C-alpha cells in the first residue's frame, strides 16, 4: 500500500470503500468501528474527568483515558493491518498451479497466508473485549450527560466484534490444520458471545435509564 488509511480523510476512505477495489473491505471497517467505539469511551471519560460529582471515580477515569490512548493506536493500526494482510493472500491466488509442484507450493503458501489473515480480526476481537470493559466502567462512573454515548459505543463495538468473527471464520475454513481451526474457533465463539451479551446488557441499561 502506497498510502496508509490512517492518512486518508473520511471522504477518501469512504470513496475507496465503495469503489471496485479489494481494499479496504469489511475487516478494515470492523477495525474502524472499534476505533470509533473506543473514541466514544474516551470522550465520555474526558467530560467526566475533573467533575466534583464524579471525584470518587477520578482515578478510574484517568486510567480509562490512558487505556483509550493505547487502544486508539492499536485499533487504528488494525485498519491498515487488515488490508496489509490481504496483499500476500491476493498474490497467492495469482501463483501458477499448472504442475504438481506448483500446486503444492501454492497450497502451502495459501495455508500460511490464511493463518496470518485470520490473526488480525482475532486480535480485533481480543481488543474489543478490553474496550468493552471501559464502557462497562463508564456506565456507572461516567457522566450521566453522556450516557447515550456509552450506548452508541457498545452498539458500534458489538458490530465490530461480530464483523471480526465473520472475518476470522472466512480465513480459517479452508485450513488443513484442524487443531488450529478448533482452537481458534473456540476462542472466537467465546469472545463473541461474551461481547454480545455484555454489549446488549449495557445498551439496554442505557436505554432504560434514558426513558
């Protein structure tokens, strides 16, 4: 990639996404959705910090802000990491496969690239869980004036996690390594189920409090 998506404007990213290009795709969108969810957590924490009403939570709010800074960089990098992981995979599809030797070489390279491609959305799921923990804290410790932003944040995060789940599965379904498939699938399902359950709870709790 000549230019990282990190350097794109919102308009440029949207135009590339909607064009007849293989990148960016669903994986990059999932990573950006997670970044937005993290950004909302940071915003809620920033507006809570220093307020007398929430002084008892100030240490927690400062921790959340520090973690949001780290998670911002990690999630934003995943937007590009997902696209970069696709490049070698796309190259494998173009490898010759006329002879038996070429078929064996292509298959071996495909297996390697698929595992690497699955690694990005799996990391995204793991990070989603950590960002979700921040929103869970902010449900009780964040300013009630920004309660709706917590709800939007977990809605975005839920979408990012379920999108990452799909992107792991599409990359591992054709692997020969059954142990890897079973191990990875189990982690993905456990993470996704936990994230969906907790996100739904937080969202519904936000909605209940706003009524």
